[in-house]
């Protein structure tokens, strides 16, 4: 066993996004020698990178902030119900600076590999600046959507105009006036960009392969008086978030779908459609997620709303998804997205009818014509959740790589540990509760649990932890089973590991990426494990001596 003094750090956290910021706060509060390694030049993760016009979250801002500090809650004024990227990045900086967390962060440090050295029982981390660092515990706070993917289409490098993935939208102001812009993709990101820039560009051409169900965000400003009221209600707000499946204030309608009349269902939907945020998705009847007929009815309702907002009936039909029902994948919330197609300078190209052939020097060529652009925007999504793990060479016992282990499907214990990878923790890993909830609510649970686990070990002088194979199998089977009742399993989205641009992730194969049981059940599982002396985790004082098992679930 390595002497603590020989380690560079007791704990290394990878990633200075929403999860990494809170994790380092908890570790430094405990007096642990820890650091954060961040590939970007500054903190913020998602909110550092996604600077595209219209980028904002669709969690109510006051449910998105951290709940751990009363001071932060009292001092921060959210300006909008659904705050935009610049404000969100300011917020994360405010929190980090308030607690002097920057001094525990190292930027421009891309972790290239993390190898568990079984001889010396430590993690060896190779950083892009040439350094090799050691630590006992490795915490990967890599985010869910931090590995952008470009389309697999020829000629991307040939385009002579300006082009970028939305994740890499330039930091400086881009003057879009008079520009001919082409955008590939119609996911949540493109839907925000299109709604925001349609009236600012010269011409906008949208290349759509599969449409998404959308509903209005209905954003608004938050006045000083409203913010005062929110501050007084914070305890109540976080309590509500803790008992709802998605970690939002929105609670599902608990009346049975078939217990009420169709008229009553339509009354509910009329009301929810005009409410803000995810109301129409998450305050809906629970059957819409599991029952084909219920889902078909709500889908027909939303389709009518789309038809009511798009002038050209042929365009409206193209914007209505036919391959999946409303709400079975994450619903993009929009502001003026559908109305953008009523503008004379916006056109929709259905690439099922006229497939993309290649990117040319001047623009994009489909089977029908070449479109000329000044700017091409790739809103083509992410190699979600496991993608950022796959881009680091992570090796556990016997040289086993995480990439190999997860090639077919991720397997985890609680979404936070992997058997064969000692002393590795993931507060927001695949199959964790963070992936399918209001993210900060999820990661606070994850980070708190990881931190308490480290505290438990430290009190008992335990140096190593590892999920047992059996516990990992049980958790993964549980996650897989939950998918079997959800219509989500039939949809092609990052919740099922779909990405047409990543080998092995194309349509047709479900990867079990997220925990679908909702926040209360997930937290109950975490609490059960902790209160049973971390059943499912093997702790040792020395990994090389199997007889040295101190506690095993
Ligand atoms: P996405 O949902 O995966 O959408 C990617 C889009 O690009 C899809 O329309 C996809 O079409 C298209 N595409 C990909 N490769 C293509 C190709 N080779 N040719 C033509 N089209 C191609 O990615 P995203 O929009 O970035 O959103 C990802 C997630 O980020 C969301 O689900 C959400 O969780 C999160 N997000 C959140 C917010 C927010 O909080 N407000 C905002 C934006 C994003 P196919 O569907 O046919 O593959």
C-alpha cells in the first residue's frame, strides 16, 4: 500500500462542471488533499462550451441552482425563469469564487489516461500537459453531454466558409445579419438556435432527418419581488423536487388516464401547453410514458398544436414526428421555433426525401441541389454519457479498459462504481439518477453520497473500495428491467444510447444509459446501500491481500 505522503493527491476529480464544482467543495470542506483537472481553459463544463444563440436550460432557474448553501441561495438573483448560458456561467463562477474553489482547479489539463496501478495501489493519471499524477481515489465528473459528434459525411473539411459544432460556437459575437446559414440537425440544441436566429440571419436552411416533438418554453423574467418570494420558498421548492421523479417542481397528474374523460384530458393539456417549462411533459398522466394508446392520444393533441402554429400544412406535417410518440424521449422546449418556419427567409429541407451527399467548398449538396452558405452549423449532438469516458484510456484491474467493458452496454453499481475499477467513483455516471433528472438535483445526491462514502472509509481507515460483480449485475439488471416498461426503449435518442455518428451506437440497439425509476426511488436505493454498511461494495485496507477484506456486501 502506498504511503499517503507519496501520492500527489488523495482525490483527483476530473471535470470542473456543475458536478465537479460541488464535488471539490465537499472534498475541501473535509480537508482532503484534492484537485480538479479540467480540459477547458476555465470552469463551467456545459455552460462554458455551449455558447450558441438561445442556449438556456429548461429547468426553472431556481430549481437548477445548488441547494447546499443558504448564502448562495440568498445572494443570487435569477433573472429569468429559464436562465441563459451567459448567466448560468456567471452563476457557476460566482459559486466557485465564493468558496475559493478555483485554487483547487487546474485548467487546460485534459486527462488522457487513468490507469489503476495494482502494485502500488493508486491511480496514475496522464495529463495533456505532460505530467503524470497519482491519487488514491479518482472521481470522474465528466458530464452527460460533453463529447460532441460531427456527422459522418464527406467533405466537412472542404467548406471554405465558417462552420462549427454548436458545442464549439465561437466565444466572440458572430454577426449573422445577411449571412446564409445552413444548420444540420433538429434536436433540442438546433431547436433553440433556430428559434433564436431565424429573424437575425439573411437566410436559414434547416436540414432535418427526424423531427422532434416540441412544446413552448414560455420563459419570463423574474422580478426582485418574485425572487424574494422564491428565496422564502426554497426549502419547500427543494422538498418538492426531491419527491418528484424528474427532480423538478412538476408533479405528474396522478389521476388515471382512463379514469377521466377525453374532454378532461384535453382540458388538462390545454392548460399545461400554456404553462412554462416541462409542465406539458412532466405534469401529464403517467400512462403517456408506458401505454401506447395513451401516448398516441397525447401525440395527436401535440400534433394539432403544431399544425395550428405552422402556416404551411406540408411543412407542419414534416415537423410532426412519425417514428416515436410525444415524451418518450426528452422534449425540446422552444421559443418561436415553429413560427420560424412561417418566415420567408427560413426553409426546411427534409433529407429523407433528398439525402445529404456531401459538404462542398461552397455549402451542402443534397441529391437534389447544392445549397450555398456563409456559415454551416452542425447541431448534430453528442456521444452521450459514455462518450466522455470512452475518450479517456481508463484501465482497472488486469489492464481491463472501461471502453472494452462498456462496449456493448455500460454496467455499473448505482451508476457510480464499476466492478474491476477500484477507487473509481462517478457522481453522474451512466445508470445513475443524475442522467435522467434535473441535473443539479441529481448530482447533489450523487456527490453527497460519494462524499459520505469517503467519510465512512476514512473513519474506518479503509483505503480501497470496489463494487462487487454481483452488486453490479443486480443494479444493471434492475436498470434494464425498468426500460422494459417504458416506451422510451423504442425511441432512438441518447437515453437509449443512439447516435448515428458513433460506431456501434447506430439505430437498432438499445444501450441502457439512464436510471428510469425517478429521484425518490434512486435516493432510496442509495440510502439502503449506505445504511447497510454499503452493501455491494468491498472495502479493504490493502487491495493486494484478499484476506484483508474488512467489509463486504
Ligand atoms: P440530439 O438531440 O442528438 O440531436 C442531434 C440532431 O442532429 C438530430 O436531429 C439528428 O438527427 C441530427 N443528425 C445527427 N447526425 C446527422 C447526420 N449525419 N445527418 C443529418 N442529421 C444528423 O442533440 P442535441 O440537439 O445537441 O441535444 C442533445 C441533448 O442535449 C438533449 O436531448 C438535451 O438533453 C440536451 N440539451 C438540453 C438543452 C436545455 O437544457 N435546454 C438544450 C439543448 C440540448 P436524427 O435524430 O435523425 O439522428
